[in-house]
C-alpha cells in the first residue's frame, strides 16, 4: 500500500511540473480550444445576425471572422454562444472564432449578394 502511495505522489509531482513548465512556455495554463458546433442561419447577406454555438469561447469577446473578414459587430458573447453580424466584404467560406490566439474549427457560411449566394 505504501509503495502505491509513493508512486501516486511521484506521478502527481511529475504532472504538476509538466503543467507549470507548460504554462511558462505558453504564457497560460492549458485551456481547451474554442469549438464551433453550429451556425444559425448558415447563409445570409451582409448585415445578417448569426448565432454561433459551441464551446470554450470564454467570457470576453475576442475575434470572429467570416472567411477571413473580421466581424466588427458582436452583440453578445458567452462561453457557448456568440451573436455576430456578417461584415461588409465577407465572402462565402468558413466562420472561425479565435480566443487567446487559438482558432476554432471553421464552419461553412454562404454569403448572399443581391439575392445570389456566392
């Protein structure tokens, strides 16, 4: 029993050292990457409000891009939901949320111009 406790204590120390060293290299403790699970709607014109649902968005607004074009209007931001407006100049492509320099997966969004989706 005592040997098992010593092994567990050694393993815990090693993990703690790994976390502390990792935090020193990255400047932050290991956080889960942001992840998008859905968009609603999945297409729309410039000016359309889009709800982005997912996880690990944090509580402080960061960056949302529509095929590389940053959204300049974000009306709400929670750890699991963001409401962003399709920005001028956006084109059909991936919506990506970036939090603390870490980008989420991209989810397809079609931008309609004059009634035509491009």
